[in-house]
């Protein structure tokens, strides 16, 4: 079951101040290159997947809580771009992606923007295999680093740690998340 299902959107979509709970998919949004999704000030909790974005468009998520999913907080696939950075309005819109098996799961996603996002990527460490971010990002075959300053990670030292995420580009090379000013972890 779905809180919201959009099949092959061909225009920008915007959701604000929404609450979805206890759904298999809180939001399942499918679109083409003319689509986009803006999610602001919303709460999506207690399901299998919080937000599934499928297709070559950008999903901008700000000031929202996507928590307590047995699978992914955000599942991005088939060219989707996930933007949790401060590059769009509102800036520094914290997204809480805690207590999911995967905060973000990417399957052949196009790109991932996290810089200056002030996001919370605390995973439920009691779940075996839980990762903050996992999958494949296919923007550029030569990309090796994703800048992700000012985010809150699972790691005790505050920095994103290889034990906490598993990202590759579409040629199979490992991607590194770098955060030069992390929000330090407090157990």
C-alpha cells in the first residue's frame, strides 16, 4: 500500500507538511526528465520504504523526517537525483533519515547532493547490515568523491566511515563520502 503513488509524472510535484505512516511505501513517485519532486516539512514513518523515486528527475527533500523503515528511508533508482543539500530553498533543511535499514539506497541513481545539508544519517545499529547510504551512483564514471559537509553520521568520530556506507559508481569503483565539518555523533 502507498501513502501517495504518482505514476509517470511529467511535471514538477510538490508536497509540504504531509504525514504518511504505516505504509509499504510512504511515497512512490515515478517520473521522466520533465518531472521533479519537492518534499518539505513532512513526516514519513514506519513502513518498508519511506520515499521511492524512480526515473531521471530530481527529488529535493528538506525539513522532513523519514524514519523507522525496515528497508530504505529514500530509495532512488533509474537515474533519479537525490538533493538533501543546501543548494536549494530552503537552505540547510535538515532531513532526519535515522532508524532505517538504509538511510539512502541508490540503484543506478544519477547523483546525490548532501553538502551542507545538516541531515541526520543515524542508522539503527542494532540491525545487522544497516548502512547510512548504499548503492550505485552513475552521474560520471570518473567520480570518486561525494562532498557531504555538515551532516550527522553514525560513526563515533563524526566522519562518514566505510563501515557505515557502501557506494560505487556504475563502473564499479568505490565512492568516498567526505565531510570536513561533521555534526559529531553523541551516543
